[in-house]
C-alpha cells in the first residue's frame, strides 16, 4: 500500500489514496481540486523516497469535500479566591479533503483513488438490516438444543 507524508497548515499528515482528512481551512471552494507540492516522504510497494526537506516534482492531489468548523473547544479561565471566571468556546475552521492521486517525482501516478460511493439513507438502512439479520442468525444457531445419544437417555441408575 503506497502512501505519502505531506505538510500543510503547519502540520504533517500521512495520506493514502481515497483517504478523507480534516486539515486547516483552505481558501478554495468546495469541489475544487487542490495540489500539495510539499511532499516530505513517498512510499510505494517497490521503493521509498525521502525528501531533503521535500521531494521535488512529487505532488498529491485532493478534492475539497467541505469547508466547515471543527467541534467546539471550551475554554474556562478562573482566578482563585477572586470570584473571577470566564468561559468561552472556539471552533477551528477546517476543510475536509479526499486524496485522489499521489504522484512521484517523475510525474508517474503511484496511487489513485477509486470512484467515490454516494452514501444514502437507503444504503445505511440496508447495512443495519443486514447486521440485524446476521445477529439473529447467530443467536438462533447458538440456541439449538444439543442432541443426546439414544444410549445416554435410556440409562437408569
């Protein structure tokens, strides 16, 4: 399985094809393709490339799925014995991206993502029903009585 280590937003991420990541907010709009040229490390099934500090010519392509905000982080400040308290929250802006292609320094495609499945309510409902049926079948299998030999049941003490 091939992967790459990229740097964006002051952080480093290990990415592989068709992976979905939360990264610092990008200024591009949703649905656009983004290229990350700051590739620090590439690993293919056959070879490994290490950058010094990055690999020239290598890049990673991704599609922006959504620009949104992360979960709320509560910040609580208290000064003891002074009845001074302050509570507020912060939501960091993030972008959800899906890695589509990883290119080597030669421009050759190392890894490519397959087509993205459209997750709908029907698919989720079908998966839940399938899981319930499997659990039910396992329970029925475990509850079947164990048949005793005819000789054992006729024994009299």
